[in-house]
């Protein structure tokens, strides 16, 4: 059994940020466990055509790791280069154990250690930081006769780079963020493209910009980068005003989205199909200046009818139409709520996290759960945002995580655990505030919601409010045990 003081599950930005913060705190006895045979997380896994970040790159990056970005909204290849840059700069490569898929966690109250079962054997650690990520478990809907289709099919998260889609008959099932990037990227290459849309999404123009050589050099300057990050941060933070505090402001942005649709789609019937029936912001807002033109190509068909079943040759819709296909791409999202953590976790007194998270996932500061000592969830319940960089939020979480670990080490205690009443107060606050947001009253069903209907993905406040909450450890909300 390999033993470390800290085990980090996942090697994406969350795992990298955790590792670097541990090193800064003088803790070097740790390993990152990565289930894949390569490191890097989301932006190394998602290699589908058109994959691009939808938050400006200078802010969608770690504050302590500047990078000479080539454009405002970086593509997948550049984000992958950035991931490798971070790993190499901070010397993390030798600390990553690839091919180590976690199969279960069990807390031993006698030794105050976690036992971590993986595909590469058993590990033991005093602390566990789960950074497996909210977009790591692909979700594929179930349709009749899926197993009889003789063509090729895969989820957008597992794009087969060996499959040549050029000249093929292709179906994209889904109309969210991934689909909105894939459709324009492949529409001109395929013979036919069938887009199956369950729900229309609000789309705003993508204000991209290619940085000049001088601008790229400036991006490596700490002062210039801080200034640019601050300007982008403040601009994005104003989005939240409409999501919670100003329906008039939200209506203005929705008018801008309608104008974008009208300008790019002259056909009234197609505009009707592409107009959402919910308030902007209730679902993720898409940024694209190429999606609407791609949907109007002569070889592209937008289907509003639902899929009834698959057969050997393609898809049959509920209205009886049949599409012969060579490829089906499931752009159908991820398990982000109830099943976001794919392996069993057994805490103190045999408590199972899956049972504790009935009827919905919850955690103090989105990070700690009562009964699960020394366990920290990066991008846990209610830590994502609908308006700014997820990396800002996970960096905020690390203040709390490092302070918690330090409190155990400095007190010579064995574990730290959040008190149940503290978690209950925090969760009550989260869902009280959530009722005031568009994610509750906007009239949609989104991947932000758990099966219970509770919004368990988004934090219902400004990101700087979350930063303030995580900045300092509150000793009264926790219990230390020998």
C-alpha cells in the first residue's frame, strides 16, 4: 500500500491548483491520481472539432500562472498547451499517477486515514482532495435499439479522432454548448448534418479577438495581466446583476440575444424553432457568431421532433421520419449533480456519501460534508457560476482547503470535520438565496438542477461573495479530533 499525506483525485485544473497550493504551503507528500493514461482533465479529454472556452482566456487561467494567449477565447489545443505549461512549470509531472482510476474511498476512524482503492492498487492518505471535475461523467440518453445501429457513435467527450467525418451523414444529438461548437466546425465537411434539438438556447455573439505579438508579450507581465484580468472580471461580474437583482437588465440582454437571432436568421419559421421558451440565463447562455449561419446551410437540418428509436441504419423520430446515418454524436452533456462523483465514498461510521446526498447534493462551502473527515470536494455542490470563470471559484476554495489542512497539522490532531449545524445553515442560505435567481424562476429544466429539482450546481451570489466566505476558516464551524 502506498501512503501519502494528501491524495488528489484528478489532474485537471482543480487537481493542479490543489497541488500547487500544497507546495506553497510546504506540503510535498502528495500524489495526483488520474484515471486516464494522460493528465490534464477537461481540455485534454475534449478534443472534438471547435472545442473552445467560453470565458476570456486571461481570466480562465490560474492567477499565478500567466500565459501568452493567442486569442481572447482559446481553443482546445492552446488550453492543452497551457495545462502542460502549468504542470511543467510547477514540477507536477512526477507526482501524477496515470491509469489510476479510483474505485472507492473508505475512512478508517482508528488510523484517521482514507483508504483509496484504484485500478493500480490501494493507496492510503491522511487527506483526500477530490478534483475529479463536474464535467467528467458523460451522459448518454437511452433510446430503443441503440445497440443495433451499425454506424459509428460516440459522446462528444470521447471524440474519435481516427474517424473521418468528411463526406459522411452525421447526426448531432443535443443543442447545448458542445453542440454549438461542433456544428459550425463540421457543417462544411459533412454531406448531411442532422441536428436534434430538444430545447433551443439563447445565443449571444462571441466577441473574440486575436492578440498581436506585443499584446501576447504584455500578457506575460504580472502587472498587465492583473489589470486585464481585473477588467474582464468586473465586466463578467456585472452579468450576475441580471441573474438575481435586475429583471430589467436581464430583459435587455435577452433583447440583444433576440436581435442577434433576427439578424442572422431571416427565415421566420427557423427563428421560431430557435427561440427559447424560458428566460435568458436559466440555462447556460451560448456564445457563438457561427452557429446560426451553420444551421442555415443547405446540407444541415434542424429537427425538433424527438428521437423514437435507432435502427441498423440511423434514427427514427417520433413523427416517423427516418435519417440514414454514418455517425451519431451524443452532445448530451454530463452527470453534474446526483452522480457527479462516480465511485462510492464511505465516511465515519460507515456513512455513504450517496445516501447522505439524498434527496440532493450539498456541502459546506461546496467543499466539506459532515461525517466525512479530511475530505475536500473541489467544484463540489453550488460552486459553479453562470457568469464568470470556474477557475476563480476553485482558487477561492483552495484558501479554505489549505487552512483546514493546516489547522490539523498545526494542532497535532488527526482530523477536521465540518459540524452538521454549520452545513445545514450554509445549505439553507444557499437555497434561500437561490429562489431569487433566474435559475429558480426562469422557467426551464437545466443541468444545474438535481433530480430533486434543487439547483445544486450554481452559487447564488457574486463570485467575490464566495471568495469572502472561503477566505478564512471558521473554527466554530468545525470539530478537530485526535
